[in-house]
C-alpha cells in the first residue's frame, strides 16, 4: 500500500502506547469492529514489537503500523515484526534515506516548512505533522498548504475528538492521529467494548 492509501483508511488513526502485548489482539479486533483499520503502535514500550507481530499474525483485517520510528534499525525491526507501514515524529537524513529503501511505506514527521522541503528532496509527499496542537494546529497547516501544496498530512499530537473535524476540513489533511481512541485506563482494564465504541466515533468523522 502507498501512504495515501494507508492514511485514507480511517479519518482517525489510533496512536497506541501498549504496555501489555497480550492486549494487542483484542484491542485490534475492537478497533476493526468499530470501523478503524489503520493502527499505529508506537515503539515506546518493550511490548510494541510483540504487539505488532501479534496483530499482523492474528488480525488480518487490521493494517498495523509502527510509530515513533527514530532510526533505520527501528524501521527494519518494525518491518520484520510485520508492520505494514511506519511513521516517525521527525526525519533525519539517515532515516529519510532508509525509508526510501524500506520494504514498507514510511511517513516521516515534520513541524516546519524547511522540514517539508527536505522531505520533498528525499522524495516524500506524505508527512506526520507533529506535535500538531503545539505547532499551531489547523491554522498552521492551512498556512503551510499555500506554498507547499504537494504535501499531505496526518497531524498528530494533542488532538482530541473536539478538534478532529477542524483538521479534516483542510484539503491537505487526509487523516489525524489520536491517542484518545485507545486511552490508557481502558487498555489496562481490558475494556474492549469501550474501545470499540471510541473507534466507532473515530470512524464517524467525515473528510471535507
């Protein structure tokens, strides 16, 4: 799949910090049941790669990806675990180069116009805008869209359900990332019904 296809799977992509790999499969099934297929598992915990491996093996309806990819080694490990795509909060020259050669689509992170231009030089047009709310939110993305019209974004960072529609109203935003779909308390409690309901809400947003 190409970045455009992955980012178009759901208006909201859950950004999941998973502490217990045993939660991965029921969590993914709950998200899919709620209408969300693209799932970002952040590489912030020791359970992350095992979680990706489990979802890739047992929930084929889900398109599982790795987030917080910081190095070429992270990218390779994510692909080996079965991730279908990868995202980063930024993009170093080495990581951008590795992403172009990777076996899975890589979506680098940006926060400024210069970083977008560096991404263009490496052949990228799809980016994570991070941290979205801290960097100016929808108004910043609207401003960036004027001189950098080829760029498309998945803004992530501080976005709750009340902000989603404001981002989706922008033509350069394909989807948004949100940790609110899989909150830590619901994950720890194994409350998959609640997560399915949150996924249903996430899937209900409409791209303008």
